[in-house]
């Protein structure tokens, strides 16, 4: 005859197993019916910007595959943190997505009062693109190649300055990563936007700028400035002649990434449905050209791999912040 304690233990185990099966069955049923209403795609920046343009390129393509409208919703402010907070607080059912960029992974090191954890508060759906950054200079700048650039800055500590669109941006941290790897001393000048940086580089008000590829390429092709190096090893369609900084620093890669997130706790089957739809969108024959028009390079990574990539990328930016002693203004 079984002891009452063992009977109680078996009963608890049976109830726990039944509860787990019910949860799995519920998740599977939800995934089978998903989606059955419109999906919100949050963007943390104003309409008309680069991330917004990518979202509006993606939304109709995802809608076609998923069979429901995918509606872009701008929640601008605080470098994407307002949209991030809304996504983190959303019901974890896959009906609220966010097109985020790498700046959300940097913010935790510079914004101690963040309302969410950029890794733990979300379930990653997929990585979609990288957004190559370009180092620009005036046409009279002494260096013309990445190797000459590295040598010039190392030989002239403090002589040159560089401009980015702000403290804590990927543009800023990417160049600080470059400084950390080379030992160069270059003064940072934060601006409020790329347009003024490009103008000041062309007029020799500032010798070096770090801007998006779209901000650099047209002026470089017109001969108004020099696109000296691209800060990632991947070539951008239409700008294959820009040498990668990796020519001088093997493996160097400071390209911000664009990825889809949803709230933590979203059923795995729903996340997989979204990830596979994203894979299909990114595999479209015209995607490379469509992305290049926005200064982007397709870089699909599925949900499972993104779950390990995001903490790794976050730690990489955290290391730059600590080693270069960067603080928010």
C-alpha cells in the first residue's frame, strides 16, 4: 500500500503535467488561429526617418504573408525607448511588434532609469538588416584609404575631431570602438543630425564625420566629399567602391542592426510564425535592391539565433561604454 505522501506527490506531478499540456495545447491553438486581427508594428522614431522607411517597406510584405494588416505606428521619443516601453508592456500575443535598432541595446548603459530590460523584456522575432555607417572626410583630408586613416590618427593624437549624430548613438560608439582598437585619440563632436555633419565636412568645418550610408553616398558620388571607409565588412549595393574599415582592422564591424521584437512570453509557435514570415520577406528577389535604396543590407537571423545574438551584441556595446568611459550628456 502506497504511503499517503507518495500518493500526494504523484497527484501533484499529474496535475502539473496536465497544466503543462493545457498550456501547450492553448499555445498551439493560438498559433493556428494567429493572426486573426491587425498587427501593430511600432517604430521609435518619427515618420520619414530611416527606421520608419524600413518599417513601411516591410509592413505590406508581412501583411501579404500573414493575411492581416500590419500597421506602422510611430511612438517617437527618447531614442526608441518610448516604443520599447510600449512593446515590453504589451499583451504577449504577437499583435504588437517593434522594429528596433541597436541603440535600444546601448541605452541600458547610459540610461539607468529605463523602464525595461532590452534583452529580458522582449522575445526576438528576427534580425532583418544591418545599416552600414560610413566615415566621411573632406576631399583634402590627408588619408585616402582605411590603412592611411588609421596611421594618420595614431601619429597625430588629438589633432583631429569627428562628428556624429549624438552621444550614445551607434555612430558614436562605433567610432569609439575604432579608437579602442587602434589607440587613436580623436575628439568627439556631437551634432543633432546627419545633414549638418555632411555640410560641415564638405566645408571643412569638421574633418571627419560618421553618418549613414544614405547620407554619404550621394555627396561622395558627386565628388563633394570622400567616403573614406564603411564601418562593416559587408558591401552595400550601389556603393561597392567604398573600402571597408576591416581592410585596416580585420573583422571590424560596427553596423547597427534592425530587428523585430515582441513582448516576452509570446507563445513560441506565434514567434516562429512571425520569424518564418520574416524569412520569406527577406528572401524576396528584389529585397537587396529595395534595402539598398534605404542604405540597408539584408541580414536575416531567425528567432532562435537572435536569442543568443542580442545578449552578445548588448555586451559588446557595454564593453565600449565602459572602456571608453562614455557617459550620457
